[in-house]
C-alpha cells in the first residue's frame, strides 16, 4: 500500500522557516522509487542539519549501494532546525507533521529500517528528537511491529552503550556489505509474514553475528559502580560482536552518482576516498585504530572516480580523502596524473591536512597547479617533543620547521597548525610550548621568504579519551584546567610584540569536551541522562550556539542520583587494566593487552622520552601484533601497482 507524501502539508509552511530549500529534496542524482515496487525500505539519517549531513560520505555511499538493488528503497532524512520543529509539532488539521525523508517526503515511521550514522556522540539528542517527531517510541523496548528497526552505525557506534535503550541494533565498521546482509534478513522475515514478530527479526539479525542487538545482553554492575559483566541473555547470541571490514575498495567505487546539494553545505566539493584505515599508531586517534588495516584504492580506480564525479556533479573541486592522504603509496603519481588531466580546466584538487613528515613541495605544487594557493594545514598535535613522544606522533620540531620553511620559500604565505590540549601527562609547559613553536614558524617564514606578511594560525582542540585506543584508560582533564592552560597560551602569544599579530589563535573551551567524554566512555546508565537533556530542550549539541553545558550537568545530576556514579566518575577518573569497559564485548580486532602495553609506553615516555621506542607504521615494518589482521582475517593492502593515469580520451 503506497505511503502518502507529507509535502502537500509541508509546502504551505515552508515560507515561515529559515533555509526552506533544505527540506525540499530533488537534488541532482537523488533517487525516488515506487513504494510498492520494493520489499525492503530504509530511511538513512545523518543526525545533524542538511548542510552538514548531505556531504557525509558514509550516508551517500549506503544510499547508493542500497538503491542499486531493485528490491530495496533508500531515502534520506536529516535533523530539522528548531523553527521547522515548531512547525511540525504545531501541524495542521490532520495533526503534527511527522519526521520525513527529503527524497519522497514519506514519514520515517513507515520504513522498515532507520539507519543512523553517528560521526560524534553529540548527535545523540538529535536522534531522540527525530524519533519523537516520527512518532516512534524513544525506548526500543516499547516499539511494535509497525515501527522501523533503528540501526546505529558510524565511528561513535563502537561504544553504543549510552544509546542502548534507544536503538534496536548496531553495526560496527564498514557498512557497504552489511546493509545488504541486513536487508536480506528483513526480506526473508517479511516474506514469511513476520514470524515471531519484532523480537524474532532482531534475533535473526543478532545470531548472524553481523549486528549487535543491545536488548539481548544483560549488564551487571559491581558495588563500586563499575561493570561486573556483560553477558548474552538468550541462546545463540554471540559473546562478542565483531566489526566489518571491506577489503576490496576497488570493487566498491562509491559514490558513483554523488548528490549535488540545493543549499550551501559545509563541503562544496566532490570527495574521493583514496584509502581506508591508518596504521601510524597515534595513541589518541580512535579513527586510526578502529579502521585498521590500511586498504588502498588503485590509481586507476581513483582516476575513474574523479572523472565520473566531475561529470555527474559539475563540482570544480575534488578532495582526495582519507585519514592521512599523503600516505597513499602512489600519491605522487596520483597528484601528477590528475593535475596533468585537468590542467587548463576549472577543476582543482585538494588534500586535507597533511602529516608534516609526509609533505613535499612537489606534491603541494601539483595540488595547487590548477587551483588557488590556499594555506597549508599540518597537525603536530603536541606542543612539546615530550608530548609528541607520549602520543606517538613522530614529528620533531626540526621536521616541522624544515617543512614550513620549504612551503614559505615556495610562495605559501599561510600555515595552519593543529594541536590538542588536555593530553595524558600534559603540563602547562607542554601547552605553552605551542607558542614557542608558532613563533619559530613565523621567524623561519620571514627569514626564507624575505617578507613580513607571513601568517600562522594555531588551532587547538580539547583531547577526549576514546574507546578502542591506548588512551581509553586515561583520566580526562577537567574543563577548568583546560581553559586555564589555553588562557595562559593566548596571553603568551598576545604579549609578544614581534610575532603576536602574525599568529592567529582558535580554540574551543573545555566544556563541550567533558560532555563528549561523558558519552564516549559511558555505559547504559547514561541513557536516562541523554533523554533528560533532550526533554529539557537539548538539540544540536555539536553547535556552540545550541550547546548548554549547564543543561547537561543539571540533567546528569538528576538522572544519575542514587546510582553512585557522576560526571567526574565517567570523565576525569583513570581506569585500570582489570576494569570491564562498557565496550569490551564489541570487537574492533585490537588486542586489549597490546593496547594496554601501548598505554604503559605512553606513561613511560612522559617520564623519560628517550626510554621508549616510537611505534613505526606497520605498513613498512614487522607486525606489532595489534591483533587486527589475524583476528579479523584481513591484511594490509598497499601498492605500488606500477600503473599510471593515462590522459582522458576525447569522446
């Protein structure tokens, strides 16, 4: 039976909201299928505004992979701004207007599955808002057969316990293959007329080993508030759920029909993921740890994807994305080949922030050949040599100065440096060293260029300990100390008459990091905190103008009363090896003993930086036994292939 579009109800109200274009749909390369022509229907959500959600690669890839199957329909939905939320809740003569997809403007509750991709934990309140607007019960336990199965994915899903009450299922790792496997299970269950109801469908998903279903696991707590055990509560449910790893990226060259936004978005470009995974071993970096091993796309596939994307979208900027794009085995040939292909055209190429030790001027020149020469971004992360040893960021001060000297001497005028504040074992002196480094960068730039219009922007983020990293046991720095260190750093920069004006300074205060830390290492007891924050008006917590630290702290105090745990217990408290962590039953492939040994190396490096050997990139060294490859049945996949990009033939 067809599901009616809510657009006739929505359209008259659009003039009353800001940026109504984001709710209209109809983007180039969007797909709208006949409702009755398929057997499985997905609503895919990025829990943020359209301008942030539409460029998201993960959602675009799954949207295309699913819609390529003639028996599956996939549409997209995003978080609505507060003005649209008011319009939807006020509704019309038919009642409230429900959460809808932008493709067919169909009610989200009508779909079989609602897939939500979490890049950050600060999107949790937006999930609750979307569920409520859709008319889907917030608590998974309260949902019936008429409600979609809510599936969480993305990097934040590697510890989904804080939202365990609100999601039916969780996918760890790469989604391309598993969304099709889930769709197969749903189709088979529906073809059998839904035997056993919703519970049986979830059981089938869980026993497949592909999906984590929180309701099938019981959590027991010890008297001191720590977790005693997480155990399956019915037969056939695996003790641990493993992540998914897509091994042949060349076989999945998506997005092949990228969406072209109707409204301005945060990334006005076409992006190609040139490889997935990173084995540099930075101890703070969850993305690098959970996406192992490295899997490269071949130079020919990259070239084909770039050309196809330009033709299908009309974008004039192409971003070559990965966690460390300059580390692609054949990045030099990729850069030269693409620059040759598009020389004299409007197409420009960009590389996201570059590792100091992977940068070379030839590469930079190739990427700026057709485009404007914008600033270069490097991420030393730690201000002092000591901190860089602690986090295993193998970049010396000499490396950085030599790299920026090369850039400034070849015509670049601006460099951006990214650091973190609040790293384990950090002192005031480590943070103040950032100012010294920035001054040396300016001094060297003036020296080699002979100019005074040299700029350096220092951007600082607060460190948040993340699951599945060596720092998962670390105490998080309290926000007062973070803010005080940043204040001292800002004053040190401003007081310098010679260099102060040439150094830009951007940072965030420590409060949002505490909330992110609360959620990133939290357990199921935080579900009541998230719900309380949402009921008190929490929305768009990743946006500074909507975020309220006081609302989170007040909600946590009320919701956690009588539990024996509080915000500090989750954030500024160190963990020890024997503690059961909320995500220990979720397998990223990383060996816990290896992570703990790396954590101990970090602490040893803080005491004596020379006593600890750097952990090299295992692509080029013997295996470090992190566990991923043998545990997951995977292997590192890198070039060189020896191939070159050929000039495009004239059609």
